[in-house]
C-alpha cells in the first residue's frame, strides 16, 4: 500500500512520534510505502511531498515539532481544492491519507472523506477539547510544563507575598487550567466554561489572606471571561501592536485583584512554552499507539474514521462524530478541583 | 464523620497527594475529622495516630514519600490483629478507614472489610498491575523517570558503541518496561509475561548491527526470565551479600549478549529512583481525584470498595474484585510495542 | 556565639540552602546559637525573630523561596532605623549578623557595618550583576529555566515558521540573556549593555530566512533598549493597569520585526518563573559553601565583608568594594556569543 | 585555514556543543574549513573524516553524545602511528588539530604535539579531575543527574526507613560524590581520596538513627576503598560475568552497614545515566566557549596548549602541565561538605 501522511495546525508534542510510528508499522510490518506531505494540507494541494522511510524517522521520537512542517490552511481554500487533492491522490497512487491535527484539521479531513478520499485521522490537541477521545497526545506535556512552572512560581509568590495570576492555554476549554491547577495546588482555577464573577474570586483569594496565608496562585485559562456586566473587560484585538493577547485575562484580573485585595498581584503568561519541546512519556506512548492503529485502520479499510483512546484501548470513531462538539470541562470535574484548591 | 487514613507498602509518588485530597474534601466540604495512622496497618494495630487538619497537609501535594510513614505488615500478623483493629476503630469512634496501598494492602483491606469494618480502599502501585483500574498513580512517574534515563543512556550507548541492558522495575508485570521502552524507542523490550529466548533476543539486537547501527538499548523488567532450558540463569537470592537482585536479569543478559554478539554489553539497573520523588502532574491529578472520591464513597456508605479509574471517570469497584488477579501486559499491547521498536 | 540571619530582596533559588548551611556550620561545629529575623531588615528593625536550630532547617536545602520571608525595605527607613537596629543587636546579645541579599541589601549591610555592627554579607542575585564575585547562587537556576523554555520554544517557532522574541530577566545587565541564549543556540541576543539598532537586528534575523531557515529565536533582556532615535519605544510605567512591564521590549520588538520581515513574530515573556523553585545542584553547592564561609568569617572576626567566589575558592571581599558598581556583560563575552549564534 | 577536529574517550555531555562552536567560529568568522575525524584518534590514523559545515552541526548543541563518534585507542597503537598521523595531516593540508577528550586524549595530544603537530586540546571529563582548569563541561550535568536521583531516593529511603548507599561515578576522584552529596544533603560522602573506615561510617550513620531520624543517604564514589585491613573488600574484576563493577563498593558497604546498624541498607548504582544526554545550560556555555577559544588559539598559532577555565575567563595552559596530575578533592573541600551533611 501507499500511504500519505501530513501534520496540520499548531505545534503539539508527539507529532513526530505519530509519524515515526506510522512509518515503522507500515514499512516494517506491512511492507507499505509512506510519503509525507510538506506543511499540512498545503503539501497535498501543491503535491509537495517526500518519501518517509526508516531513516527519515530515525531519532525523532522524542523531538518536539514536526519534521513535515505545518501550516494552517483556510477551510475555503481547501474546499476549493478538493478536486485538486483528489487528483494528486490518484496521481500518486495513494491508498490512504492520514492527517494528524486538531479540530480544524479533522473537519477538513471529514470534508475530504465525504468527497470520497480514503482517510483515517489522528487527533491532536494540547487543549484536550476533542470530544470523542478520552485524551490526545500533547495535553499531558502541556499540563506538565504548566505544572512545573506553577511549582516554581509558588515559592516566588510566597517570598514576595503576592497574588500571581498565571495564564495558561485554553481559548475555549479549561482543561489545562483544571489539571495544572489541581496538580500544583492552585488556590483558584478560572475556566472559559464558567464565566467568573470577580467579587467571588476576590472573596476566595481574600479568605486565604484572612486565614493568615501570605500568597495565592490563581490559574486562569486564556479564554476565561467575566460574567456579563460584572467587570470592565477589554476583549482581545485592540492592541496597538495588533497582537491578540494584549489585554489578556490574567493581566486584567491582576489589576482588579490588586485593587480589591490591596495586595500586590502580578500576571504571568506562560504562552508558547506549553506547546513545544519534548513530549512526556505518556504522550509518546499515546502518539505511538495512535500511529500504529491508524495504519491498522488503513489496512482494514476503515476510512472516514479517527483513532481515539477509550480507557486503555485505542478504537476508531467516525470523523463525523469526532468534530461535532468541543469537549468542555463538566461541572463535576470543576467541583472536584474546587474542593481541594 | 471521623475518618482514619493510612498508607502501606512501598514508596509511590502521589501518596501525599491522596492524603491531602482526603483531608481537604473531608474537612472543608463535609466538616469531617480525619486522623492518620502512623506506618500503615501497624499504626492501626498499635493505635498510633495523629490528627490531620489542613495545616498538617499544607505543602505536601508535590512531595514524594508519605507523611504518615509506611511499613509492610505480615498478613498473618494482621489476621491475628483483626479484633484489636476493630477495638481501636470503635474506641476512636471512626466511621471509616481509607487504606492507601498496593495489592497486599488491598487484600488486607478486604480481610478487614469482610470482618465488618467500614473500608474504602485507594489503589497504589507503580507497577500498574492492579486489574480493576485503568491505571493508578505512581505508574506515570515511574515510567517518566525510566524514560528520562533511557533518553540519556541512548547517547552514551551510541558513543560507546555498546548494547545497554536497562533493568526497570516490574517483578511480575512488564508495564514499566513496555511504556518506557515504547516512549524511549528501545530496540527490544523484555517482560515477565513472555519468557524470553536468548537466541531470539540476540537475533533482534544483532539485526540492528547488521543494518549498520552502532548501538542498541534493551529494556528488561526485573522479573523477566528466560524460557526454560534456553539459558543458564541464576535466580535471585543466592547473593553472598544476602541481597535479592544479585544476579539480576540485566546483568546476566549483558553477559550472554556480549558473548554472542561480540559487542560490548553493559547492564544498567535503574532501581529505587523509579519509585521516589515528586509525582508527575498526571499522578498528582489522579491521586487527588482518588482521595476526593474515597471521601464521597465514605459519605455514601459505599464500603468494601476501592476507587478506580475507568476512562476519564473515577468509579468504585468491590475490593473482592480488585485483588482477584494481577493485570499483566496483554499480547496485543506487546505486539504494538514490538513493531515500533 | 549568637548569630542573626536574614534574607532580603526578591526571590532567588538557594536562599534556604544558605540558611541551612549557616545553621549546620554554626550549631553543629561551633556550638553557636542562630536566630533568623523575619522578612528581612524589617525583622531586625522590629525585633521579629525566631530561633533556628537543626530541626528548623531540616528538609529545606532544595526548596525555593526562604523560610525567613523577605521584604524590600526603603533605604531611608533603614537609615533612620540604624540606632534601633543596634539596640536590638545589643539586646539580643548578637555577635554577628549575616544578611543574605542583592545589591540593595549589601548596600544596607555596608551602612550598618559602617555604623559599627558586626556584619558578614552573602551576595544573592539571579542577575549575576554583583561585581566582586565570579557568580552568585540563583543565576545558574535562572539560566537553566530560561534555557529549558528556549529549548521548547524552538520546535514551536519552527512548526509555526515564526520569529519568537523571548524576554528574560535582566533590568540592567544581560547575563541571563547571554548565557541562556548561548546555551539554547538563539539566533540573536539583545542586552541592556548594548542599545540595539532595530535595522541591524532585522538584518541578522532576515539573513536567516534568506538562507532558507524557517524560524528564528531572539533572546532579549527585559532592560534592553533601542539606540536613541532608531525606533519608537514606549518606556514602562504607562500601562493603564499600572503595571511596569506593559510595553515590554519583547512585545515592541515583535511588532517591529513582524512589520519589517513580513514574518509572524510573537513575544514570549518568561517572567517570574526564572526566579523561583528548586535550585540547580550548582546553586545548592555554591549557596552551601557561602553559608559555611560566612560562619567562618564571623568566627575569625572578619566583619564588613561579603563572601565571594573566585575561581573555585570562596573568599571574602569588603562590602565597600562589593557594591561599588554593577558587573555588566563585557564586549568580549558578547562577541563570543555573537559568533556562535 | 584547515582544521581537523576529533572527540575521544567516554561519552560526556557537551561534546557536540564544542564541535558546533568550533565550526561556527572557524567557518563563519574566519572563513576556515573544518573536517571531523571519525571515532577519535582512529579516524586520524585511518584518515577517516568528513567535512563539517554549518549544516553538519545544525541542531546538535543540546544533543548528548558526539556526532563524530569516539573510541578509545591504545596509547601504544597511537605511538606507533605518529608518523602515519603526520602523513595524513600533511596530506589533508591541515593547519591544526583540535582533539576533545579526557586525560588519556590529552596525553596523546601532547605526544603528537611534541612530535611537531599543531595541536590545541579541549579538556573533557565528567569527573572534574583535570588539574589545570577550574572545571570542564560534562561535570555539571553529571552532578545534576546524580542530584536529581538523590532527591528522588530520599523520599523512598524515608518511606522504607532504610539506608541507601548510592554509588556515583568517580574512579580516582570524588568530585561528583562531593558535589551531588552536598547538593542533595546526603548524610555521608565517601570519596577515593580518603579511604574510609567502616566503623566511623557506621558511627556517623548510626548517630542519625539515634537522633530519631528514620533513614540515611550515603553517597559513595565508585573508586572509594576501605582503609587497609578494616573491612573485607572484594576488588573489582572477579565477577563471573567478567564485569568490572561486580562487587561494587556500594554493594559491599550496604552489606556491612546493614549488619552493623541492623537497619535495611540497599545499594543503588546510578551508572551510565550520569554521562549521557542533554547537557545543562552551564555545560553548553562552557563547551561553546572552549570551542571558540580553541579556534582563536589556532589562529594565533598557540599550539601545544589546552583551553582552560580560570574564574570566568577562558585561558590556555600547556598540554604538558595539563596532564601532570589528577585534580583530587582537597581536604578543605571535604571538610566543608562534612559539616553540612
């Protein structure tokens, strides 16, 4: 068989592990040929590819990034390019395409699958917001990086007797905030799923100081927003520099909490460091298993599907189902976190 | 309510996180009182305990070890002590006991539960060998430590053009070997579930050298053994020093592989470093959730149960079921690993 | 003897290691008594202290922060308090005071020393800007944290084909930028000691893209500034939120480079994470040695001095000399870095 | 100019950083040509080399191992090969050779230098035993790895109420033991420079238990030996497996201490993990600076020298002086460590 692979969307620790696993399983066990498209869907549309043999994937298991590159392609551009893509697939004699990517990528995968291309997707998101899999690779690494930073910040917050508002990734969901906050013992966790009331947050943090503690750590997902009308809030996008996170939520919360608590409050924005670099062992194993099963699905002709983790098993779910809705933090998980903060 | 907690068995990263979580949930949310028995079952038998309030668990979330201490108590001693334990529970007015421990501890828990004590267990094992939960805390940290060591050893093996045989924990099951070996890209993984044939192992490693590679990493679980009659093998226990791992499997395999391959082969025994120190974020979250749900079970009167992870949910399983058999590496998981080695 | 210890200024990994070392050396070897003042000079002025015995410093060697707390005291307040401080020293029967702190603390130490108090200082700065010692504890940890972040950011910058401008600590000196930039193989390093010309920086980064590379990492110290008149630059302090780093140099450089290079450029501000948490082994050893020698100096009556590292030896230098000028990055060190970027 | 580079001896984190730095400095700044000999002196003797341009060293800064490979060549073989080496140098038109290696390599370098070849050495040793430089790259990483392991082992020792005897590298000198032991707060440190008396060691460890502590960590350098006649001691080399560390000092000490203290004592042998993998930031900076200055020395014609760190400066010392004697742990450094254990 001849299989095409591509990676699309933002960086995510474990992409290379998936690529390597696909090549090992396909080439060694099945005698397949594997090619990699350069820079995601763009490579497919422009027929920009290279052969992936064992040498090509040697030593990449623990490397962050993706040896295939990645760009975000506009959905409309892809929609217009379906015929071209199909043409290239025919031309190259491909029996299957395995796109590795997040929500946008999987939607595109579904589009191409619906148009008749043989596709098996591999889900990727550091945000943990793809509903039909227990978890995907990248999330564990992101949580680990954020937790390690929080561990360090605690001693500084304590030394300086400050409130630190630590902004972690998560535009639409609060999974990284929830898990890193629980792991590091944050004193409040603010997620997009539950618009916050600054009065309540002030009360929670204030209670700590009243109890004689000298510092507090608040973890806030970048997409968290105040309840309507409860706090002046400057949405992103107004930065004189044109940068989106100008008036990030951590920054604005720091101002509000400092004013209300009369304690020094400082924002810390962890940023891109959460999505790069060496994956954790957990993510490497999961990514490797996903690659393995994607090749299996190809050989069984199970197209239009995506690999997924359910418990300890890797299964397949229809792409249609995979992209139906975001997986948000449910109330009971938030409640768990709240009680042990 | 009044709840007693104890930790028993070998060290495992996350024990303190469970203790802290129990205290937070019980004291803050339910207004319970929590006491901690010193040194595991011994503390219960000798009525050696102390009160655990919020201050007592402050700052312990990320610490390895257990603030309650831990000793291994002989099952017979415990069996003889059942009446004494019941007496202390009555005397202290305890509504529940939450023992945190591995297979032995859970068996003891079942014994006490069967005798009428109100018990909710929390499973603990770095080996991942408890069947009725997807995973327990401690395993992720152990795999992470082993993987990091393997990452480092790779460059040395390559520089020295050697075969390194790296022995990881796992007396009865090969989970740590499987996951760390997959995560680090080991070239062979040897587990107790599949007695190895040294000829085959030699062939696998030899093939690498024939293909022009200059080194190999073999991960072997400490409990792995050769197929009967295939290799002279010295079982543990004969050490002139009285130490059990004298003639460990890695050491003996190194000798055999060196002789057969005519390449330098060296054993590396990772040892205790796998079971101590700061837990990973994954283990801290899981441990925290287990503690939370153990308290919930107590308040619902769900005794004779153990907390368990199923997918992303924490559930309860009967202690009877929990200790029925070891969870071993199934053939299909081993096959996955094999193909991407 | 009776010795008073205090920590003052910002958080710095290794403070607890110094405290522990002082107590061990003084109590165990010399039979001294040690007390710790709470929250820096404030504790001395307000006679707020506690006894430090072996138990008090047990387990703190690897902890970030300081068990004694730390606040910044205004120099004027301290100047007015000299007599009060002397009164407390007499009252408590102290034979020596060991303040551990940065430039401000050492200046205060000199003031008190000149007024007749028996003082041995221990230098502390993550910025490495104290001239009379080769290096102090805290710097190695800060460089390590920044380097690890840079390692991670590289794969993301490459995946996203971006320029990342990473702002590290260093208001007046570029040591952290220089060392972390060299260690991580940054493509440009911008330090306060050499006001940058944005045209030149654009040229350096642009040359990389012309050579076919797809990303670049620029490390910039927070105190770096453009050459006069070369770039509109908004100094700190104008933030509507009242926060000082509003228009930080990384943010402004990102805008300029994006506009000039027509490549996506993003700022990443590492912030407080550089100054907290567990110290590296290097910093623990240095901190421990400083504590040891400070006690030695006390016993030899060598007051008005500060411990210092010279090569592999710990020596003493007069406090007067220690605070004379900042240690800036010399031209030849910057040149070394430049050539291997 | 045309410069040949080679790496020789055991693995050491930072080798690739030196190679990269040499290439950057020589090629970019001086317009030189650089070639790398394969597998150390062997490559020079057999004229096995390849060109090293910027692409060849791209991305290797943080990698452990050496892209040039390394083998140990017998001194006699090298001595006999001097004329051949000189022939190859002439043939290849080399203006200088930069060997990077430890004591053996530097002795060989001196031999070749004395025979008239233009040589600038770069010292390499994780053991820190080269006398004429304050420190070399590799040592900081080894100490860091050992310290991290000791941090983890502490909680396990405490949980299990054991004495752990942790064997670190150091056949002839105790630098790694000293620094990792100080950094991790070990309770005893045993080095080759001071043959130990098992009675005294027992007393030191026993005193801890008498004081109510429940565990102890002893760090011992692999080359440490008992004082003559004080303890039955089995030297290396008698292993039925032919392995040298069969009856390692940690193993034998564990037996003795267990017997005398009546406490469980277990050996842990850290092994090769100390000499592989990613270098610390400290080692990367030092390695980079060494490479830079080696090229400078070549251009100034300063042959027969070795780069060295003195304080914060890189200098040159004659090869003759460099290999004169081992740098051992001096009594005063050992005394420092002792008091804060």
